[in-house]
């Protein structure tokens, strides 16, 4: 990791041209609570619909998220999906000035119906025929203008008709002429069309198909790597192996990059993240192994997210530095607002609670565990030292606000912690917009001052009764009693 770390600050500002198959990824976030009376299938009640760039658009979005400057080249249809794709790209800071309109082909649309963080079904609408000679010439003219200005190039081939042998070879020859690294995310079995590229990045299944090899151990993988090196004529082959990491092949042999253990939610777009990170690192001057280490780490971050996603430079930096996950749970308001918004978009059920949590005890821990059971993510607001003093008196708090936040963040059931300075958590509630706001104590929901605010934001309030005799006041009294 240390060998790769020094290249991270150099990713920012690198100009990367991305050529490939453009598509729009539509996520239909739904709730499923019943089976259709018409057939034994779930009924998905749509909550919201979001659109993000797919295909090579997601590669470009990943380049932007990592601090690079993407130049996206591809074609899209003259239709509503194309218009939505342009807006989605612009939201991800990807310029659309080099895109070509093809009025004879629809924009590729992939609709994913998701419920409870799980894909139910995917519906594809696409035309896989090869692009017309007219569109091909327009694309070639685009990258002829761009290549001399670039730091590196990506070909993202989804086998949807854009990356023909003519286009691929024209770009590879230009890249060699101007000495630009060129990375390829391949599809199909004809790797000869990629001949002369710097690196090709098939996954394990693609490597097996293209090399016509049954890969079941390191020896068969090595054989497949040699076959692909020869067929593709690239300097490197990087085989991505999912939970088993990556293996780099070149003329001198194989180099293994171990996997980063992660809880996998969704592998959608992980290959896009890998090639974006790999190419940025190569553009920054990193050797192949260091570039692959960064790409491996970025890919592991993305599979922990739901839907087509990107890896940010900050996320990669945190993971690379091995910062304690506990510290990463403590967020400022701006970060918390962005996180909550993303979680809402993904259909995640947010639970929020707040308190002083001065001298954390069993009552607190059990209360927080019960709160977490009410949803998917638990966010805890912690009163600052000044607000605790105002609420509890001049002798409180006993423990500094940062210590209290870190102790809470160390609990497995707590996902995020934020310190607030007001006496009431209203401003945090407005930022988080929780599905469930939890209070602990002998309250009646109707009497709670937060009830009106929470419900106006679409949430509800739940009260969890306290454990009798468990309180900070009782613990302190007992300690003082023993000392006297």
C-alpha cells in the first residue's frame, strides 16, 4: 500500500479521454410488501426513480470523482433517455461537449428495480447493432482532436456496437504515436481488436471465455493470462478476480494483488471504478503494480455501495491510509447531510436519535441496539459540552464531547455520529430527515416537541422505555457514595 500511496495526490487534474458505449442506468427504488394476485411475483411499490450514467459514462464519472478531468466520447440517441443521461453526466461533473447524437439508434437504458437494497429485476432497452460509418467518422474526428491533449485514454467496451476494430485500432495507434497510456475494459472474445494497448482488464469470466480456458486454480489462470497476452498484444493483462483480488500478467510472469475484505452489496459498475482508478494512476506515473493496488482498493469501496456508484478521492485516501473506521463514523453537518441524502436515494431506512450520552452505560447501549433494529442505518446526535452544561448544570458533562462521540462511534450498532450545539436536535433532524426518530424515556409520543417536525418531514417518532435504575445520575451518586 505504501508504494501506491504517494501517487494519490497526483491523480487530481489528470486529463483522461473515455471512449465507449454510453448508457443510462435507471434505479427504481421500491418497497415490496405483497405478492401479485395475477402471478406469483412481488408487487414493487415505487418510492423514487433516479438516473446515473452507465457504461463508459460511469467510467467518466469515476474519473471525475477521483479528481481527474474526464473527456467523454460516445454516441447517444435523440430521445428522453439521452436527455436524462446528459443531465446525469453533468451532475457528475462530466462534460458532454464531445458526445455525438445518433438519431437512428436509441440511447441504451437499463432499468433496475430495487427493494430492500436488493435487485428484483433488470429491464434492458438497447440496440446492439454496429454504429453507422457516419457516426464512426464523427467519433474518430473527436478523439483525433483530443488525444494529443490527454494524459491517458480508456476504451470501455460493452459490446453494444461502438468499439469496432476500426475505431479501436485508430485510437490505439494515436495513443502510441503520442505516448499516452491506454487501458481497455474488454468484452467479447475478439481481443485482437485491442492489439497494441497498454493494459487490458478482463474479469475472471471474460478471461476464461476469451482464452478458451477453464480457470479453476492458479496454474490454469496463468495459462489464460499467457493466452490473452499473446492474443491481445498488450503490454499488461490485469485479471480482476472479485473476492480473490487481481493478477497482473506481463512478459516476465504474474503478480498477485490480494483482495480487500468488504461486505458486498452490489457489484454494479465495479469494473468501471477499477479501470478509471488504474488509468488515472498510470497517468500520474505509477508503475502497474502500484496502479493496480489503488484500483483494487477503489473497487472494494464501490462494491459496498448500492447501485451504480463511484469512489471519491477522499474515500480512497481514507482507505489507503487505514484510518480507524471509528473515527470515520464521526461527521460534520455538511458531510452528514450529503450522506443522509445519498442513503435516502438508495432507499435506506434512517433511524435518528440524540442525547448527551455522558458516562455511557448499559441503558444507553441497549437503547441504541433497539433503535438500530427499527431501520437500516442509525445516526446519533450528541449534545456538545456547552449544551450539556445548559441542560444538566455547571458540573456536567463528565466526559468531553469528542470522547463521547468516539465512544458512541465504537458501538457496532451506531453508523454515524454528529455533535450539535443547540439545546434541541431540530437542525440535525432537518438535515437527516429520518424515517424514524427515536426517544428514550417515559414519554408519550404526543407530548414530544420533535413530533411535529419529524412528521412534517415524512418520518415518525418512536419511544423506547428506559431500563429501570440505569442512568448517569445514579452511577455518579453511587460512586460519590462509596467515596464518602
